[in-house]
C-alpha cells in the first residue's frame, strides 16, 4: 500500500495538483493507520490509498478528504496597555475547537511574582469557535490593581494558553 496526499488547488477541489507519498516504504496489508506528520491546522487535505500487486500493477483502493482544525488559542487582550477608566473592560478573545465547545473555561490573572489575583469563569459556545472573557482590572475582592505587568492564563478543555498584559491607571 502507498498513501498519497494531494497539495495545492486539488486539495480544495480545483484543477492543478502536487502529489506527495506520505509513507517512506510500502505499507503492509495489515496496516490500519498511517500518520502524516506534515499536516497543519486550519487546512484541508485530500488523500488516496493505492494497492500494489505482485505483478507490479497498482489500483486506487480508497480516497477521501479531511479538514484539520486549528488549535484552541488565547487571543491578544485589547486594549494593551489597559487603563481601566470609565468602566471600560479588557476584552480577551479566544478560539476553541468544536469538540471543546459548551465547556467551562477559566481566566486566571497573575501578578509578575506569580500570585493569583483574580479568577473569572465562563463557558464556551456549544459548537466551539470564537468567544471572549472580559476583565475590569480588579482583583478577587473588587480592588483596582496597581500599575504593572500581569499574566492572563486561559484554561479549559483543549486550551491552556497565556498572554502578558500591562495595566496602567
């Protein structure tokens, strides 16, 4: 067996193609899985499996397409630097995969020394996708935090990402 991946326009169903063999050597007939280490998230791929016979001939055995989702990620907080004035909240965007949709996420705010100063809980959209958490620049007791550098960490199923934020009063 040989596994081929089509790249370029053909992978999106258009004319023109580049074809790459995924496996280094012929796959045994007992093989049930094959990994393609060069795929990237956020892209679609088209594959074809060819069977090879003792007489040297080959025949297409299967083909199909797959879309590889991008990873879940925490976006850049906005605005940064953040000045909590007139009730303006800090907007912290994130993206989660569809399999992680409808689940709890938690934003943790840390001082430079690693001390946790605030935790904000939320829930992702049922189908995954984009969401956001807001923060008002206050600690867990409602006090406005001092100027400085803070770290924002978003944790939840499929996501554990952090960003740096500058807080100015």
